[in-house]
């Protein structure tokens, strides 16, 4: 059994009858809501939550357990549906999908805040703000520790073993959950382990959040950062060396190597991969590198930056297209961040006809300020992993 999962179960068993203050107050001003919970006399698999105003809410232990398992899977979960949260699947939405797939009773969304409170009070998670790709801050719950155990992406099937299940509903819930996790998931950094609240995300820029947080050793001053790129791509290589400067300035030992020069990835605690785009595709050697070392790299934080002529005048439509292109890599390895940079085009890169009629394509379109800002941000992500250790 996962130690964090067991810790929540133990807390719930041993802490009933105690009055607690909800730490959700970090998201708003005003007094903290107080509540007490008890095991139901009629059903030991239910908790009766009594708030300070006397209102009562019933929560099934199966729903609490599902929330814990979901958080252990994705590490950070937005609490409630938000009108601008895009494809982020909130804890409330996930629990509703799971509940509807395993029960015939209506789902009561009022239970979700109390479930989040119990998880936070148990000590395995903290409240904090998650930052969406558009910079929007969303109230979230973040796992404090990262455990190496990988949980099944289908929680609905587990729920079916616990109680009454509708076969079709359970399958739909599992499919919906898997689909949502491909487009949402944890941000690069969780709330600090020493407090009850903190930053559950990293803001700024176009962000692609990984489906699961990296496991294993975190980035530390003794751990080495690897920045690697395709040897055939001098433009991307120059960017890789520029990115190194930010890590070195942060006091982090960093190595820059071409993909072909990397033989053993086990000494690296954080990896940045640079890939040039040709015909809107990632170079095959980059994908082969990811596949070859996936067993080890899947346990490390990975950042990815893409470089291409098509990114010269980037807009929302191009961002969506590039994210789609990046899926050839992110299907193999999860990433904590993706940078998107315009490249450099020389006359040698063009055909004779293109040289005559498309001279405007020639030039160095790399914006070193934007590249530097992204590098600093990724360095800060690395340092956040260090601080979590």
C-alpha cells in the first residue's frame, strides 16, 4: 500500500470527533470554516461531516480513497471546475465521473471541499495556486511528496471492486479520466512540504503540464543537469549552450552534449532536450533517445524546447499545432515545460527557387531575450525540485 494513501486512511480513522479548521481559507479572506466528522452509525463506510453552522454532509470513504488515488497519480489537482480552465480536469469533475460510473446515487459536489480538507489535514498534501497555460491562477491541492509507485490510470475499475458498479458507466469514467489526464495533470512544482499552502504551479509563457510528476532523486546542486540536442542542428545547439548559462548562474552543474554523445543518463537529475523542427516534425534521433532511455528518464524532470522557422510569428493557432507536434515526444516522456523558439534560416537551407523568390525567409530570428527568460524559468523549476527534497 502506498504510504501516503495509508497515512490518509490512518488520519481519518484516528481523528474523528476532533474539530478542525479548514485551510481553504488561504484562497480567500475571512474566518476559517470549522468542522467535525464522525463515522456514521448506520454505515461504517460513510463519514458524517458537521460544520460549525450545524449543516451536515455525508461522504463515502470510497470517494475519499478515490480522491487520494487520483492525487497520487497526477500530483496536483485543481479543486473545482473553472470556466477558463480549458482541458484541466478538476478534482470535483474527476470524482463526479468516478461516482457516476460506480454508483446510482446523485453526486453531491458539496463533499469535495471536505475531502480536500481531510487530505490536506492528513499531511500528505497542501493547498496552493496552480497556474494554467494562460496564466490563470486556480485553487488546487498539491501532493507534498513524490513516491516512486506508479498507480493505474483507471481508478473507475478499482471503484467497481469496492461497491456497486455499472459496467458501462465504469468504462466511460475510466476513458474520460484517461483522456483528461493526457491533457491536464501536474504543474512543475508542488506546494512546499513545510507549510499548508504554497505555489502549485509555475506561471508565465506557454506551458504544457505533464500527466505525472517525475519520481526519483530531485535536482540538487550535486546532481548534474543535462542539456542535449541533435548534433545535426547547430542552431538548436547554440540555444542549448545559451540555456546552460542560466543553470550555471544558479550554481547548478550542467553539461551540454549532443544526443549522439550521451551514453549514460543515470547521473543526471534534470534533463533539457532541444529539438529542431523540420516539416513540423521532431527529428527521429530525438525520439529514439527518449525511447532508449525512457525507463530512467521517466523518473526525472524533463524540459523540452522546440526550434523552427514556423515559430517566427507564433500565435495561439501555431501553439496548438506545435503542442500537437510535441506529442510524438510527450507520449514517450512527460515534460515539465515546453519552450517554443524561432530559428535561423541561411541561404544554404533554401532551394534555388526559394533563394530567388523567398529571400525574406533568410535571417536569424532567434529572440535571445525570450530564450533567456525560458531558461531562467526552467532553472527555477529545477531548483524547486531541489527544495522539495
